[in-house]
C-alpha cells in the first residue's frame, strides 16, 4: 500500500483526506438507510410499531393507532431520506470522477516529463513500448486501482456497520456467519496472495511485449510484406496476447471466489431463518428477515469488490513498484520550472569558434572510453566533416557537440569560455538533421515550424527555409500547399521530400551551427547538387558553420576540413582537394 500512496503528491493529500471523510459520511448514511427499511416494514406489519416508541415527534403529530396515517408518513419520510442520501452519493461520485481526471492528467504529464528531461543516454536505453506502457496504461491502471482501494476501505467500514446492525438483531447467527467469513478470507489470502503477485509480474511483462510487437510490426511493415512474414508476426503476437489474456482470466476467476463463498453463507443463514419463522409462525420476525435480505443485497457487491481489491493490490503491485522505481530513478533529472525558465533565458554567444578541449567519454554501460583527451577547434563560418568506419565515434562526437551527451571529463569551450553548465544556452546555436527524421502527422507548415505557435510564425524565415531546403520544388504539387496533411512519418512524401522537409525545419530555426548527419542519403544526384548549392549560398550569406557526417563524396565538396576518425582519435586531416586525391577511387 505504501507504493500506492507514494505516487500521490503532498498537494493532493488534502483532496484524498476530504474524499475519505465524504465516504465515511456516506457509510453512515448507507447504514441508516439500511436500518430504516426493517422499521418501515415494522410500521406496516406490526400491531405495535417501534418507530413511534422512539421518536416523540411521531407521537405528537400522528396517531400511532391509525395505520394508514403512519404508512403515508413512512412513505414520505423514507422517500426524502433516500433522495437526500442518493444526492449526496452522486455528489461524492462527481468529486471522485474529478479527482480521477486530475490525478490521471497529473501523473501522465509527470511521467512524460520524467522521460523527456532524462539524459539522452538514459532515454535511448528505453524501448518505445515501455515508455508508452508506463506513461499511459500503467498510470491509468494505477489511478483506477487507487480509487478502488479507497472504495474498498469505505466498503470495509460499511461491512462493519452492517454486521453491527445484524448483531443487534441476531447475535448468534451473525457471529457464526462472521467467523465463517473470516475463515474464508484467511484461506483466500493463504492460497492466492503470492500467486497474484506472480500473475501481476507476468501481466506487466506481456503487456510490454504486446506493445513492442505492434510497434515493430508497424515499423517493419515493408520487410514483413516483402518476405511474406505476416503469419509469423501474427503467430508471435498471438502468443504474447494469449499469455496476457490468460493472466487476466485467472485474475478474474480468483476475484469472483469471495462472492460465491459469501452467497453460500448467506443462503444457509436465510434458510435457517425461514425454518425458524415457519416453526414459530411469527409475522413479527419479518422486519428482521428483511434486514438480512437488504444486508445481503448491499453486502454482495462489497464482497465482490473485496475479492477484486485484494487481487488488484497483489497483481498490480509489481506495476506500482515499477512506477515508483521510475520516479526514484528519473526525478533527479526533472528540472524545477523556475530553474528551467532561467535556462531558457540563457544564451551562449558564438562569435569566433568552439573547441572540444580534452574530451573523454564512456557510455555508462561501456567497458572503455570512446574518446580520451580528444581536442579540436572549429572556427565560425567553416565547414568540417567527420569520417570514419562504424564504431569510430562519429555519432557520439556529434551528440557531445549537440549537448545530448555529457563528456566524462573535459569541456566544450565557446569563444574560450566553458559551456558545460550552460548546455541549454549552447543548444540555441545548434540545429541537427540526421538520416532518420521524424515527421509529425500534421500539416507541412506545422512540420517546418515544429511545435511553434502559428501566430508567432516568422514568414520571412519560413520562406527562406522552404527555398534553401528545396521544399519549394514540390510545394505546388501538394493539393493544399503548406496546409497539406503529410500523414504519419510523412507517408504521402517520398524519401527525398521527407529529407527536404526535415532540412526546412532545421533552417527555419536559423541556428548558427548546422549538424548534418548523412543528410543527403535519400536524395538523387540532381537534388543533392541543388541542396548543397543552396547550403553553400546560405553559408556565404549568413556565415553558417557546418558539421557534416557523410559516406558520400558530394557533401564533402563544401567542407573546409575533413577529419578521419579511428577508435575515437584523429587519424588524418585533409582539405577537400587532398582528400579527393587520396581517396577518390574509394568514393567514386
């Protein structure tokens, strides 16, 4: 239970306390309403009703011997009582629904915030399906289960109140029933407590596997269709779904057992009471029998929820523990809003050069350094290319320059000043385009301005971005121009057009440093020449700095310096002419 409470923040504690108090009042109202029903039957069947004996105002205003008058009063009085009780009940439900909405909104936002503010290296270690599961499904399950447990607490209190009423009516039968019920509950715990936890772990693992298979299927749909692996995908997916649904099935069966046991106990008690009434032939026992029947009707859903509440506590315990662990692991990275606003206002001026000074880096799970005391200076307005075999450190170096990875030691100097603690301000100078660019399922314009409000769009920047990226070449072919919806991941565009849109997005930001990672891979030779010419014009016009990674020769033509990396070290340095002279056969 501690894990459940830990996810609720201190500012929400008051809401929970108020909700508990309202439920306690509701329990009192429920108990009174249950007790009133036998009293009403007593008014109808008993020659000497109890109600006038205990409530003087009934004697003062009504004639206890006039049955019709008493009956009319009873109907009006009980109707008003039940109307008030149910109005209060609906008010509590409304408050509960509002709290559920509030907690769902808060926790979903909190978990997404934890992931997007986590360091790039930490974020990349997660599977997309894990983030989707934790941020949406598990948070929703948690909030639902948390309120189910609070409801169970209310139910337990009501259970106690109803048994108290029954004890007043028939102490012996009630004690026997209570002992039997406690024995059944104890047996239920003994048999299923640990097993439910195992079911919860299985459910958590398989729901992630289900999401993963859906993601992988959508991502690899071309390969699946070409290789005709549709049936294999369905087979593997069905196995995961079957394990998940089997866990749910067993959980549901276990949840239903307390209801069956309670019903058996109740039927035995009622049959014994009927036998007693038939032997005594006493109509005065009818109110007591009605109390047992009403108590059963009211207790049946409570006992039903008791089974599901215990099941929830155990089977979802691994899930709630996971959410707590995620918060403990990632919360330190989630910057306070005040501090974040200070970072947003920070700008690192880039006027002369930036320098990688004694940079060493090792991945947290790595055995050795990718870079060790790496040094290089890049002047403003210059173009530099990093080449090398796979694993030489190109992408890692780019991620360090972008501020996505923090060096283990060393620093980035901008105009001679360290910016290690001013990464947000430094990132304002940087734009990145890679070979894998994600386009939003939105309009072309919204993909270029990327998460900026339309009312703040700089039309000149937008026009320049469209021109220098080459988007202008196919813009007129689109039915609605900039307002054309381009589909999920740019599904209506070609690979080359997607790359141009990504480049336009980068140019719209108008950063001083453009990092171009295999950015012409999807372009044909004619378009590649066009884009490179535009980039060269842009560099001359605005003094842009380019950092390029490419396995193609043409992008290297716009470079002032070409560096070949090998195992995290600079093995060779060239200008384009010397590089071509030595390696043109390899590239041509």
